[in-house]
C-alpha cells in the first residue's frame, strides 16, 4: 500500500480531559503557552476573551467549556493553539498539546452517534492509532462563526 503524502493527514494531537483530539495542521498557525486573557463582555460563555499575540488581537475559546467538560484550573501544560480559519485567527485552549503526527486517511472512520459528552457536529472522524482513539475535530462547526467571530468584532468597536 502506498504511503505517499496525499494519503496522509498531518494533524496536531492534543488532550482534553484525558482524551485525545486532533486538528489538521493546515489550519494551525502556532501553539503558544498561556497568555494573559482579557475578558470580553457579551460574548458566548466558552469565549474566554482575547489575547494580544505579537500585536494581533486574537479571540480565545475554552475547548473544555465548548464541549461541556468540567473546568479545571490552568496548569503549566495548558496551551493555546492558534488556528486560522476563514481568514480569521482564533486561539483554542487545550490541556496539553502532545504531538504532530501523520494519519493514513484510510483509517479515519465516520464519527459514532455519540462521543462522550461531545456534540457529534464537532467531530469529523475518529482514528484508532497505537492503542488510542483520536477524535478529529471539525473546525468549522467548532468555531460556529457567529459566536466566535463576534468576539473578534468587539476589538474593532462594532
């Protein structure tokens, strides 16, 4: 079986509440340590606020809150994954960003009806890789533009 690049999906794997999730690297701009987050009033509850990253104001969402997972305190391991989507940058807080890996596209399975407490709309597929289950997230539904992008608009005073 050919293992050429077109049959592989390069992803960043991260953890949330002990579970493994992944996003395609094509959408990822950077993985940052936690920054000072400024709360923005009137945004969705899972929008933590905004950060100033090298002069760029970026809205940040708390993935635990987005998924309805119990909140825990921030640790040294927490990371903000900066994703680029529809020409907007958004930060996503995760527990631990573990690694970048290639996943053979043919082993990606359709999402089951229910995955824990996570809304299946957020899931693009699941992969069984080396004894672990990795959930591939659908960035488009995850960032529900009207909710997240409203936080991005605030900085412009709209």
